[in-house]
C-alpha cells in the first residue's frame, strides 16, 4: 500500500508506477485528496480532503478472457457492497458498478482494463467511497456518505482492509477458472442490484419509459423488459435510471 497526501488521480498515479516498475499484483495507492479524480466517461469525483476513501489497485488477471472482463467490475462492486453492509442497510449495486444507499450514491468506481490478445493483461480499479464527508458542494445530483447515513465517523483504513479482503477472496475464486464460480458471482451480483424488483423509470435515446430489470449479461449488457414485454438491451451509458 502506497499512501499519498495528494494526487491528481489514484488511477493515473498507479498506472504511472506500474509502467515505471514491476508492482506486485494487489498493490494499492491510497490518497487523502485527489485534485482531478476521474469517474466513468469523463465524470469527476468530489471528495473533501482526508474525509473519505480513495484508492486504486492493480491486478494482472491473465486468466480472464477479454469478453468476460465484466467479472472484474462485478467482484469490485460486490466487495464494496458487502463491506458497507456491515455499517448500513439498503446498500445495493447500481449497474454497472456504482454503490447506492437507497436512491443516493455512496461509491463510484472506474475500472480500466488493458488487453493482450484475447485476455486481460492488467486491470486498474479506482474506487471512491464517501465515508466521513458531511456536505457535498458539487452539482452531482445525489451523493451521500456513511456518516450522513448513520451519524457516526469511521476509519477509512478499516473499510479499505475490509474491501481488499473481499476482493482478494473473490479474485482467488476467479483464478480457479471454474465456470461455477462465474455463475456464483453473477448470481450474487444480480441479487445485489439496485431496483432489481418491479417497474421503474428509465431514459434512453428515444425518451422515457417504464421497464423492469431482467438480467445482466456476462459481457455487462443490461437487459430490461418494458411494459409491453419488449426486451431492451443496453451498453453502459446507453440508458439512464430516472432517480
């Protein structure tokens, strides 16, 4: 674990370190503050200095085919969700890998995979968890912290250790290359999904609609079924939850 007081982005710093030197699998960069924390597709991540948990870890999952890279996203999301379950109820995974408490976002992650041929050569997962922040000032619509939920303060280091233990355990299962493990992870992921029951409002390129969640495919595609029974298939950013 490398701890830094400030960096532009833990993902960017870890990538630089991996390129410069041979870092062991599972190496982690933790920052007290990010000046340019990155989210998915150019989004930014707000975090008050010293209040939250911001870290990136590197894996070398050469056993995972490129077309199953969503497994990395699933085990990261499950690990954070299960760690936060120890502190609060109503924690879910909002497809593909945001972590929610009720209708509010407590964690975001950015997973960057490098491919060699048909397999993943390197995966860098950046994870930001709102822990002790008491107010948010960015235009992000629905952030929440663990302290806002429970009224108590927590140790980011303890939560990091809890998340990393779960990632290690899930990753060890993946390395057995047993297809039943993939099914186990997929089932746990599906059971943890935000708004997994009933019809809810979504928006895609054609406008707003009501649909229910059918499943998430092994490659990460979201499958919804609208009110007339039509299945709708989406890649990330092709559909939005109306919250």
